[in-house]
C-alpha cells in the first residue's frame, strides 16, 4: 500500500462538472494506492503512519517545525484513491497489473477509510469519489510531500531509526 501525503492549506475534490464532493482546510491530502498483495496489516500500518507523521509546526511562537502530527493538531484529512500510484511503464503506456482489481480495491479502500475514521475523529476525515474522474485542488503548504509505503513483510514492519532533523 502506498500513500502520497501532502501538507495543505486547503484541498478539494470535484467532479469534472465542478460539483464539489469534499473540501478541507489546513491538514493533509492523502493519495492512496492499493496493490494486489495488500492486506489488513497494510491498512493498519499506513493509517498509523499518516496519523503520526510529524509534518506540522508546534503552533507556538518560535515553535519547532516538523514536530506535530495531523492528530496532534486536530486538522482535516482528504483521502483520495489513486490507482496510478501502482503503475508500471510498458514503453510510454501505463500498466496497472500491480494494482488491486477495481471491485476488490473499492471494498479495501472503504476498509482503509473506516480504519482511519476509527483511529481519528470521523468528522475530520473526508473522501473523494472512488473510481471517478475528479478534479483535485491542492494548495500545498511548504511544499511538504511525503511518500509512504507499507513494508512487504511482517519483519519489515518494525520501526526504523531515522536521524533527528532538528539536530
């Protein structure tokens, strides 16, 4: 499972005709890709990481950057399914044989949203329309963009040591 996360000032998802489906203020816009091999463990890992990812400032005068999570700050999240995160190129053509099949993927994505809402305030978790052609408006904050991928095996799911960027 992959998640491309952008810290945003605001984001929205609309149908091509301009009808707005969802919109958020300050928070995270999360593009979610689902592979054919993903399991419940991948959902749990990705949701935990999204909610814990420290990409926000303290909010205090002189506070540290990259010190608070979306959950710490009680900000909004806009989740959007994104099959192209699991593409392969065949020449110049996109191939999606690594992605989960649409019917199975829709149920899996709904399970992901349910887990996100059960781990966070459900009113702060918004979504687009699965499988639809959408227009996404993103006002990136920073810009800050992070790519997450769930580990391929249970032993890989252990936390990795990351150097402290604040020094």
